[in-house]
C-alpha cells in the first residue's frame, strides 16, 4: 500500500507568532494606524504646506475661523494654524524619538550592569534611580531646563533624563529573573566574557519589555515637551511647537474669541499620546510570551 505524502507544516517562528498576536489586537492596529498617520504627516509637512515662520503672516486675516481655505483658521498674527500644527508634529515627534532613544540606551545599559554585577555598583545605580524617581517627572524636567537654559535641545535632554530610571528598573528586573538560568550559567562556565553575556544573552531577554515601554514613553515625552513649551521652557517662538501654541492662545486670552487656536494643537497632543499608548498596548500583547497563541 503506497504511503501518502503529507505537506510539511509551516514553522511558526517567534516573530511570526508575535505578528499574529499583534494583528489580533484591535488597540494595537488602531495605534499603528494613528502613529503611521502622524509620522507621514510630519515627514510630508513641507510638501503639504511649506512654512516659514519669519514670513508666513497675514495681518489682514487675523483670527479668522476655520474655513475651506484655512482648515484650522488663523492665529493672532494671521498665521495659518493648520500649517503650524502639521509642522509642529515634526518638532514633537523629533523630541519624542530622540528623548526616548537617549533614555532607552542609557537606562537599559545601566539596568543590565546593575542586575548582572550586583554589589556596590548596583547600590550606587539604585541610589541614582531613587533620587530621580523622588521628583515628579515634569518638575524634574523644569528644573533641568531652568539650569541648562530654555531651548528645544535642552528640553530633549530634560525629558530623556526623566525617563532613564524607568528603563533602569525594567532592565534590572529582567536580568535578575534570568541571570541564574542554565544558559547564563553555561556561558559563565565556558568562560564567556561579561560584555558578551550582557549583549548576547541578557539584552535580547530585556528587549521585549523595553520596546513596549519605549513606545509608551514617546507619548509621555510628547506630553512633557508640550508642558515645557506651554511654560516657555521648550521650543522658543516663532517655532510652531504645540505647547507653545497653546501658551500663546491662553496667555493672551485668545481662547475666548478664537478657541480654535487652542483646540487643534491640543487635539494633536491628545492624538499623539493616544496613538503611541494604543500601539504600546498592542506590542505588549504581541511580545508577551504568556499570551494566547
């Protein structure tokens, strides 16, 4: 009797399984769509509406309400709010990505070192973490910018510093949970150098929760940058930064007679935070090895 040939089963790699779990997450797909929209808007802003803050003023059309010609209306200097909002997305996403990248790199490295080597080094890093966490993040960012000076670069540095303790604790907790496992003990027994164990064995285990936290931190960084801009400690006029736009409208009382000057920048801050929070939720479901397949 002839044997019947069976088609080989398709191998489910961890990446493929994570992608399948992500595609089952409604919040993740919505967050990805919103984040993609914001990124494309930031990249294409010079093409959609070229903007020159030194010349794009129209004093004959001050505080005009939204219309088919000017979608978001104009501000107190006759500048098109829609143009400023979409160019403001470039600033906010730049700050979010750079600040999160710095904090992720520094915090993850310190967390790996503290969790692996332990001893006095762990105690010292723990002290630094506790000191940074003792202050509310926005208050700490304000203090750093007050010392360094009010500009966008210093705002990015301040926001990144406030995020570092989160990654230190996250990476350290992962290292403490896996450093005594067999594959780490085998690497030590074979004489593998410490940097190889950190980078080749411990770091890959720390990456999934760190990636999820980084996605969530982009929304937090955007919100803190807007707060610094609102207080006049972030991007300086005439830069079209969302927090600074809110501050201009609020301080001069234009939120009463021209509310669109605050509504649209505030809405995009909300949209950015919502997008990356939803995306982070979807990634958490996808990268969690305990999730249902």
